[in-house]
């Protein structure tokens, strides 16, 4: 299968046909492809267990896929040698969901921030001290934070420290895995502001993973929707939020807007399901409101929607001219 | 970190008295080892069962040996057993437990768990006797038997704790920059088990000293020396005769030393716990 | 106008520490009428949960002090009851649902056994009577086959089902007041909606007064008629839900609402946020606790504490504790 989307130029991160499996199929990933250009933000959205975090962990090489490629700056991270991998890891950093769990409770902020600098042997002692102070300032914290322990900070401040740790190596790609989901709205807004300014001032690309569409709306340039391990739609954010193409995207959006007319059955939003058994059907066919006979028979291809320069792909038979005619025939 | 730890320790009155007791016994033990104190423990220096006097502060035992000398020497023995057994069994337990926890559900974990299961299922006193027999009365036989059997509890606790900690995000963050597993374990995982290890060390220390009493009573204990355990074994006959010198000296010393250690480690644990510092 | 079901007067909770008094809940008063749902919104650490515990008379774990001029349920003051008398009331007249449905149920008993135990304790009656009440309660919260759920152990249910079972347990004796502390926060959005829907149904069917505690304003907007905004242990604004969302009068409420991310057709050019951060209970600023973060603050705000009605009397439909309300 191939995506007909034109490549963004030049892609910082390119994920190709990535597949991962786990013993109980939860969090698995099934042939996911997407690209992320330097300095852009891709919002990866889906219910918990849809495989979003698995992709993040694979990009960081914390998990091994059984098929597919991940290219960072054009090089596959699975065929890099030690040095290249170290270089790549310096350029890719992550921020996690739970601020209290992402910092080692027995290490001071200074120790936490210095660790990546020492590991990658960046600069000398003076440079490192300057760098961590400067980075703390970037994330809005004072120098006096350096000698303190994580539990002496509020969760918002802890998340700022976690972001600072990710920033000290001057990354090109920052993965935010539900990075604001555990925060109060006012703190969430502050962290989103911070992320936005980082992007503007430092040109960092973000892979922003969230289950919350409203948060994605605030900062994403593009949106990719995942459902049970598959990527169902990938489109420019403005397009996604004004005219979502995939029935699942529409359902998610309606739900996020609390539209009562679109009240879903509770089983309609998958809590935590992995990809189904490899049948030939569309993975969303069971719950789809626009289901057609073909959806049960044939897995849809990715279709490009012809209205934009930017990538807009959707994995749905509705956008396949042949089957869309079927649908019309059915309706009549 | 060490400075703030010390400041918090200093503020804890019970902890400081514990530390004083520990220091006192440390000084006694050191003095015995370098030959300043307790050297006359086996010498018959008086009559049988002399009462307290200027020459025999704690009186004498059945054979006319000075109980003070024997108590001081016994402190060194207890220290030696406690430190050696605690040190080695905690070290062994931590390393094996950390390996088993970090590589949980791998063949390494299986082997460590199997070993632990085997050791846990052997009756301890039988095992101690077997080790003593196998080593032909070597003076370290008792220590070895305790180390071999005591590490399993530590390993079980550390394994569980490591398995819990390794799922936390700060471990993922450390692995994401490519730190080798061993560095992650020693820098990020094990420091978070220190408070548990301290408690465990206290328990092992106490258990080791108590076990020595029983083993000495059974004739499997220390050789070429005297211990509070041996003194208590002796006193079992003396108490019947109305002589409490040995009994009191050994049990009170044991009590004070163990209490000192407990108080000190309790305070140390609080002082080391960075999660307790409030903003 | 229906009767007042819960009336809280001058409730305070504080802790004495070496470094002084930590005021967690500062002199708050409110009432909820029967059949009404009131939301209590605030950020983590603002004292919401402590308020709930104080109303129930469950003393905080680390030995805080609770003081009030009266907590009335249906006109009876429960703040002066002895521990034994209070236990008779908990679960019968007032019940609570917690955030973590997983930890609030005992894993070794079936759902049915646990709900029956509550009913037996308070209502008595025969075995059949209790079983019927238990099944009714499960059916009430939307389980189609209550018998099947009753026979299940907690681990056999999903998070959402467990939370519904918790609500069934809380309501089996048809309490006059139900306090729900973040009942839907740990659940995914679909289940969240279902749980809120069931809470609303109880309110309609039994005339239960509901205090819904949440950090999420949109949850409260969906399910409550009234809302109270809490900050650093104080109530800053009490309003009806529609009113608050159309025009928040307290600058903090307004800030909080503007922080909620919206799904708009166009990408927002900037993100609104309240500057600064919530002070810790050990370092509360004098005067209005929000003053240091407030763009409308004047000297007076940092000197004296604004009570309700401190500002202009414009729009008397609500209580605002601000000298310069919006």
C-alpha cells in the first residue's frame, strides 16, 4: 500500500508502514505512515490504546517494530550505527504525561538537566552550567530551582522541568506524549503557551500526542487520527476541524464538541482495543454510521482528497469513486 | 544533598541518640579489634561468680572470667557478624534482585528466582549445620550460611521495587537518550530503593545477631572468641543457680545496640527521603 | 421553590504545622436545594476534596481541624453528631462517590454483596427486600441485567461500569445528598458522559441534591444548574451555570473559562492563560489570594479580603468575592 500524498519538503521524520505487535494486541500499530516537516506540529489523536504511544516509543527506539521504517533526517533509525544513533537521540526528545513520574525523585533538578548534556558530551562544565540556567529561564523557572528536588514543585513546574530536560540538547523533534493531559486547565494553557513559543523561537517540530481534540486544535498544524492501531485520516488542522473526512474523525469531533445530536453509544468509543484480527474488512466498519457493503469485504486504501496542496489522506471507501457510487445506489 | 541530609538528621533527637549509641559500640568494637579493650576475655582473673567490684565491674562468671571483658569482646563479635552478614547479603540481594527485576521474565530472572526458591525451602538450621560441616569448622561458616540464606528476602523486595520503578517515565526518559541499562539501573532505579534497603539492612542486622545467639547455643556459632550469644548460652545454667551477671550484661548490651541501630536507621531513612521535603 | 437539602455554614479546615497554620478551606458557606446539582470547580489543591470530606465529617488523614457554624442535611445539623451517630447517617442521608472506582470497591466481594451490605446496614429489612433494593439500584444506574452485574467481582467490570456500580452503592438508600468527587475524571470521554448522565437521572428521579466536584468546567457545565468557583480554599463566585459561562464576574472565573481549549474552525492565534501560579497553602498572599495574578487588582485587593458583594451590585443574580468584578 502506498500513500499518494506529496512528501513535505524535506521531511524531518518519516514513518513508513510501521507495524508493532504486543502479546495482548493492545497498543499495537498496524502499517502506519506519516511525515513531519521540520518546525511543524503534528497532532496524533485517538482513544487510549490506539497505538499512539507505541509509535512514540518506537521513534525513540524503546520498542522494536516487526515491520516498517522510521527515517530521521532521511536516515533509518534502525540501520544507524552507534554514533549516528547517539546523534539522532540527541535531536529527538520526549515529554511524558505524568509530571511527577517523569522526574527521578532522588535527583536534583540540576542533576536531571545535566544528565543528557554529560551523556552526549556536549560542551564543557561551564557551558553546561550556562545551558541549564538558560534553559530553565526558557521554560519560565528560576535558577534557585536547580538544587531542589522534584517533589518541591507543583505539577505544572515539574512539567516545565521535564520540558527543560528535553530542551537542553537542542532537539529538532520533541515528542509530547499526552504532555498536558494530567494538568489543570490553567496550567495546561501555560504549558501550551510554552510549547507554542518554543516552536516559534526555536523551530522545534512537535509530535503532539493527545486524546483531547481541543488541545490539539490549539497547537497542531496537521492532525493524524488513529483507531485501533491504524491511521485513518491525516490532514491539515484547519481542514480537519472544519471538514473532517473519515466517519470516525467526524464522530470524535462531534463528541468533543458535546453535540448531543451526535450522542454515541458507549461502546462506540473504543476504550482500549488493539487492531482486530487481520480480516479484510475496514477496521472501523463495525461502528461506522456510513457503513457500506464493501466495508465488510475490503480494507480501504488511503485516498488523497484533491482540494489542497498539503497532505490530506483518508482511509475510507467513501472517498473511493467506485464504492461511493455503491453508497449512492444503496441510499436509493 | 549530603549536607541537607545531615542537617535533617541533626534535627532528629531520637536519631542522634541512636547515632551516639552506634558510635559508642563502633568505638568499642574498633578498640577490641586493635587490641585496646576486651583482651582478657578468656583469662581466669578471679573466683567463680564474683559480684560487682572495682576490679570486676560486671562480676565474673562460673569459671571466674571477667564479664565486662567478655561483654566488650562480645560487642565486637556482634558488630562483626552484623556488618559482614548485612553487608554481603544486602549487596548480593540488591544485585541479584535488581538483575531479576530489570530483566524480569527472562531466563536470568528465572534462574535467580529458582535459586531463591531452593534456598528458601531448606530449613535454615539444618543448612547452617551442613555449611559448618562442609567447611570443617571454618570460623566463617556461620557468616556464610547466613549470607547465603538472608539475601533472598532482599532480592525479592528489590526485584518487586525495580519492576515497579522501571515502568515509570523517568526511566523511559533515561533510556530514550540511550543510556545503557546498567547505568539506568544504578543511577535511576537503585537510588529509589535506598529507603527500603536501609530498613531491610536494619532487619538483617538484628536478625543476624539474634541468629548468632541461637547458632552459638547449638554449637554452630562463632569459634575462637566470645559472643553475647555464647554468654547467654552460658547463663542458661547460671540463671538456675541465681547468677544473673552474664545474662544481664549480654541481653542489656544486645538490647541497647539493636535499639541504637533502629533509631539511627529510622532517622537516616527520613533524612534521605527526598520525597518528604516540602516546598 | 424546593427545600434546601444541604446547607453548609462557615466551614473551615486547617492544619497546624511547625511553620504555622495551613488554611485549606477558608470560611465557606453554600446551600443546595433538593433536586439541584451544584458544581464545585477549582484547580488541584484548592480544597475541593477537603470540603467534601469535611461535610461528611470524615477527618482528614493527617489530623486537620474542621470548624463550622453548622452543616445541615434536610434541616438537621450533622456537624455536632458523635462518631456513632454520624456513621448512621453516612450512606443513608448523605453519600459520596470517589474518583477512583477501582480502589473504592473491595476486590474480594461481589458488587451485589457490597451494595447489599450498605442497604442492610441502614435500611434493614429481610434478605429479599435487600436484594430487591440492590437490583433496583443497579438498574437505576443503567445496567440492563442487574443480576449479572451483582454477581460480578470488581475486576470483572470495566472502569466505567465500576463507577456506575459505585453510584448504585451510594444511592441504594436514596440519600438526600450525593457528593461526587471527580466521578468521571478517570474515565474516557464516552464513559464519562454516561456516568454524568446517570448522576443527572438520580437527581431528577429521586430529587437528590448533588454536589459535583470537578476540576473540569465543561463537565460541570454539562451536568449542573449552579456552579461555585473555588481558589485557595475560598469561594470566589457562585452563579448559575449559564450565567457564569456567558459572563463570569470574578476575574479568576473568567480566566479559568478562557483557558478551556475550544475547537474553533480557525487555529487560534494565541493561547489564553492566567499568568503566575497557584500559591501554596503555606505562602498565601494577604488580601484576595488571587490578587497577585489578577490584571484588575488594585492596592486594596492586596490589603483586605473581599467578601461576597464587595464589588458593585451590578447583576445581583450571583455572589462575587471581588472588589472590582467584571
